[in-house]
């Protein structure tokens, strides 16, 4: 029972974050997308998805990336949504003077390292902060801290009701 309640509470928390963040992003208006960033991220997404497709074995069934919705345009649309979310987050942080301190950064970095290490098999060398930083950037970690702060503050001031 205790485990079920813990799982339920975690699910509720994740849904609150997701729905709150979605409402925040939907309320943001993008006047113009940075098209060079859209093209770069879109190309990166397309290449990643194409590589995933090639490794998936779907081609043996006559499928193509386009059959699965993997097109340059779909990847550019995904890039626009990703950029909108990040730009909204940073704009909200700037407008409200929300910053990331060194202690918050270090705590998030350590939590991410711990989380990744929990999912590793026993024979895999665990990450350290230094090795983990080879896979990401400080800005990426700061973005996660800002997300937690901004969405957490919004949730704290929101009222949620369960659907019947």
C-alpha cells in the first residue's frame, strides 16, 4: 500500500508539473522564432531520429522514416516547440530576476548524476560530476533548476482539483 501511495503521489506531482508547464508555455507568445536555431536543432533532431530509425529494424517491414512521421518539417516543428519552451523559461526567469546560484546548480548536478547512476547496470562505471558534465552543459543544468523553480512556484500558488 505504501509503495502504491508513493507511486500515485509521484504521478500526481509529475502531472501537476506537466499541466502547469503546458499552461505557462501556451500563454507565451512567440513573435518570431530564431530560424537559424530552428534549422540547427531541427537538423540535429532529424539526424538523431534517422539514426534511431536505421537502428530500429523497421526498414525490414517496408517502413520509411516518413511513414513514422520523421520528416525535416516535423523535426523543425519539434525544434520550434522546444525553443519556445526554453525561450519562455528564460524570459520568465529574466523578467522575475530568478537566478541559479552555485549551490542550486551543484545540488541539481549531483541529483542528475545520482539519477543516472541508479539506472546503470552493475558492471557499468558510475558517473561522477566531472564525467557527467562531458555529456551536458552548465546551461542545460541551470535550465532544469529554473524549470523546477518557476513551475514549482506556479504550482504552489495554484489550486488543483481531481477530475471525477
